[in-house]
C-alpha cells in the first residue's frame, strides 16, 4: 500500500499487519534504528497503561469517528437537494436530522484528531494537519449556523428566494468542506508519492 518507508519505526504497523514478523526474514537487515537523544516524549503513565491494554486507541479513534461527520454532511446536502427537486417534506426532515448528527459528531472528530496528532505525530505541524485544523473549525461554525437557522426558521426552504439560496449554499458547502477534509486526511494516511 506504499505506507511503510525505510528508516522509520514500524513497530506499531507490523503489529497491525496481516502477517507475522517472520515475513521480514526474507530481507537483509541493513541497519538499526536508533532514537535521537532528547527525542523521546514522555506519555503520562495512566495513558501508557491504557494504550498497552487497548492498542487500538493509539491509531483508531480518529479514523473511526471521522466517517460520521463526513457521511452526515454529504447526506445533509443530498437530502436537501432531493427535497428541492421533489418537494417531499420527508427529505427535508431527514436532511435536518443528518445536519444534527453531523453537528453532534464533529467535535468528537476534532478532539480525536488533536489526540491522534499529539500521540502519533508529536503535534508537529505540517501542511495537511494545518489545513484540516482550519477547515474543521470552519465546518463546525457552518454547521452551527445552518442548524440554528433551520431551528429558528423551519420553512427556510419552502419560500424560494435569496434566503433559500443562501441557506442552500451553506448546506452544499458542508459537503465540499468534508470532501476537502477527507482528502487531506487521506494524504496523511496514504501520502501521494512524487515522481
């Protein structure tokens, strides 16, 4: 999958591999990875014990929860478009419920993102993380605005006019924002190799 690169500590990755460590015996050892002096980070003892007991907490909390805001925001946009095309009120109601679900899970995704960045990347800034941080807070702000607007004006989509267009733009922008967030998240997991 082109995820594992020479010269990096792949201890955690090999534990998640579908094969055992013996598969590496087919290749010659060309060196030993040594940690730089002072590069070792102290993790609180309680967190270290928790990670030892539940290793999935090291890598999986963020990838596990990030799918909820992505799906909810794309579904919000999709059901809103279906409502505008058909006039069927059930689509509008479903869009509103999906918007609420996304609003509920986005802070969880943001918190687990910061946790994963701190734990696995030592909170080192890089371009994808910087973009994801900014867009995550933009996503949350747009969700709050759209949800509040829809709560206070339940028929915002029924009286078609400039207000409907602005609200519709907010809803469609949610799908765009999570698409870009997903792209940069994928770049962290599956980096694009440069020729």
